């Protein structure tokens, strides 16, 4: 007997879930209906900046699911879910449809956080999340003029690079003492800082945005910082993090995490046995991850459960960030020293452009994690030793 799975959201993680289910469901037991809020199929949001560097929407569209020719798969674009009746097991959509389900997966993702500073809603203020956001940013860009990015994390640096590709002079404003505070320590951030300023980015750390100020025409003209600095700006991009899209679950009466997100257990199950949550919107044991790799592991887990397999509960041991950002490589894996636990820190540095730090157990016997920046060795090679004694040639692995 065929059952119906409804997936709310068609981002990278929702797409991964459908792709894995299609592979695992050899008995063709599931019909899948995907409700996509955007009018375009799932795309590689991690590589979104390449859309401003010559890639097309089609280039970034994710492969792997043939919605047109697979009768088990229905993709409804521009058709968000607006309500869920858990008792009747039915989803109401923005088009007025009512779709029954046997299982429901919430993959609603996240939304950009816009700080409520005065002027945040002026013409000339943008967020950095979708194709449409980047189309609007491209149309507003003024080559040779300054633009301000609020947020010095991963997304903020991506946005600053986008402004650079559009010919603008980007400023980056970060409230923390250094760039990428969620992933990097001061040493690694110093390597990144030196590199991006060499590319022309102007970085303002340890300060906040006080106001977005309008010119005579009512559009953005400048930005005032908490240290009194006034930056001329033709536009502002808010890239100060994201917040989980959990409003649908709240209306459903599902429990949320302490910092938002749909509360799920290690198998991504909510308090309703027929409802799961995966990706940015899921608070696994109370924690939201906001990265693609953990979201993929959640999607794989749920696909296995739906097809009768028994996956291991989700844990964050494999969570790592590895990327090449504005031409410099940074990586963080395992414990990075932000949890306050007892560790031994060992730092290897060479000049201003290579930095590596590893964290060892208090007795020095086991590798717990680390941070790399610049022209270092392979993160994957070092990460393979997490939970084990570090190799004798650790320094050579880190700084070959």
C-alpha cells in the first residue's frame, strides 16, 4: 500500500531527503509531495555567491531527483504550507490545497536575521539568502561606491565578496572582536583578517551598527557605528546570522528549543510520531546547527527510518567547517575550545599566513579538535585522528 510523505520546504536538506528516499525505497512504498516556498527548485545555497560571478540559476540547481518523470514525486513550486491539522493529518497550502499525509517532514530552513536598528527597512537595505535577493542586490549595486555588510561571519564575508564582485567597496561590521567568531579563534581570524583587508575589504570589529541613515532622496546614504564612525554607503546588506523557520511548528503545538527551532530528538523526531524536522529549522536535543553537512545527516537518518532501517542517533562529532573563503582556506573540526571544557591547546604558526591549533585531552593523549587557517595541511587528514592519539608527525600534517 502506497503511503504519502509531505516534505515542507525544498532547500538543500529537503532535497537531500527526497533524493535519499528515492534510492532507499526500492519497494516504492512512498509517494512524496514537496511544498516549495520559492518558485525555483532546490539549489546550492552554499555556492550562491557564484551566481554573481557568472553562474546561472540552472547551474546551481541540485540534481538527483527527476520530479518530471517519476510518478512517485510531486514538486509544487511557489506553494508554501500555511497550516497543518495534526489530528486529520493534512497540510493546507498557500494555493488552497489540502494534502493528506502519513508522514510529515518539516524542512523549512531559516530566515535572515535583520537587527532592529533604526533605518533597517530603508530602500537600499538587503538580505543575502535567495536568487531573488541577489538579483535585487545586483540591480542596486553602484560600482565604485561603498557598501556596508552587517555581520562578519561566514555569510557576511560571502556578501562582502559579492559586493566586491559587483565593483563596490565593501565595509564589514562585526560586533565580536574578530571575524567568524563562531568558528575561529583570534589567531586563525587574524590570518583571515590580513587576507581580506589585502583584497580591499574594510573590516570594523568590536563595534555595532547604531543606525542606517537616509539621504535627501530617502534611500540609504550612510551607516553610523557604535564607536561613532560614520560610513558612507550606497547600500547595506544584513548578513548577521539566521533564525530557524519554526513558526509553522509553533502553530501546530510542537515544542521548540530554548533558542528557537523545532525540538527533536537524536532521530529528528518531534513529539508527534508522524512528524520529523531536519536542517536549519531542527533543534536536535535543543541545538540548531545551521550548516549543510549536519542537515544532510539528519535527512539521511529520516530517509532510513521511513524505509524501515535503523540509523544511529545524530551526534555532532562529525560536524566540521571547511571552506575556501575569498581565497583563504579556513577549517574547524571537533572541539574548538568554545565550550569551556578542560583541554590542552597546542598552537603551530608560521609567519602571518599559516596558523593551526589543536585541542588535546587534559592528559594530552587524545585529539579533540582544531582550527586551521591559511596554507595548512588537509583538514580531513587531521580530523581522522579525533578521539585517538595524535600522530607523531602532527606538526608536519598541519604545516607541511
